[in-house]
């Protein structure tokens, strides 16, 4: 959300004038149900955060176009680097201690009404492989649903998720590298299959020698 640090950026998100969809509207059009990820939410302007208060509270938001979008069928994932710098100094502490530290910092940094509306709070760090798998699983499911709606039915094998975590996890940059890696690796596999004149429905496999995903 670093591109939404000014009040004017609200127009980028919701559309600046009648007829514009804005990035939120375009994301909704791409995936009317599923998971929407907003990275580094603490960098957004307070007016932009007001939009998330509406979504998390009423599951609706009105765009500049006048349309009201219903997000009741979406999971909204907000990531943040709050507490990341401090946690490096206590990285040898227990997982529970680090989680308490980060959640306390998040509660101090975010507006109380914003923090209260986040129904599930998870701490992702380089020591928590299970958490990395969890967010990668959400992003993978969202990408597979998007492709399925386009006519590409893919079923990942067991090795796909750990492979995506290895390729996408970054200890300092949040979930964005994971999302980008998933979109690129799966997109490359679909493109390669289509160029061979085949239907891109099938099983998604890891090709370790090539360091990529393939469809069989």
C-alpha cells in the first residue's frame, strides 16, 4: 500500500470520477469472490484506511462510479511490517514472545477501530514455516480460482505449496514477493502448456531440474 500514502491516492483506489473503476473495482471485477491481499497496510493514508473500515465492518464500499461493491464473499488479507525491525533483536525468543511483541506494536500503531475489526491476527516471520504455508495456500487458492474462471482447471500436487514458499518467501518484504512468485510461476506453466497446443487443465507439478512449475 506504499502507493496510497496521500489523500489523493484515494481516487486511485476508488476511481477519481464517474465511470472510473479504480484499482479496487478492477480487482473486484477480476475476482468477485476469493482472497484480496493488501500489502504493508500501515503505509496507507488514513482516508484510505477508512475504506478498509467499511469493508471489514459492512463488507461493502461505494466507488466513485456510484456502484456499491459487496465483499461478503471475500477474505481480506492485510499484511504489515509493524514490529519487523524490533523483532530482529529478539529473534532467539520463543515464537509466542515474538507474536505478543508484534501484536502489541500493531495495536499501538493501528487505529483501535481498525485493529478491532481484524478478526484473525497472525504473525509471519522467518521462523514460522507453518505461517508461510498458510498465506501461500490462500494466495495459491485465489490464483487457481481466477484461472478456473478463465477455463484453466489446475490441481496442484503436494510438492507445489512448499516449492512456492521457497521461491516466494522474503523475510523483510512481506507477502508481495510470495504473491508475485505464485502468479508468475503458475502463469508461466499455463503459457508453456498453451504454446504446445494443449488444454491447460491438468495437474500442477514441480520440475526441480528446471526450477519451475509444469502442467501434466
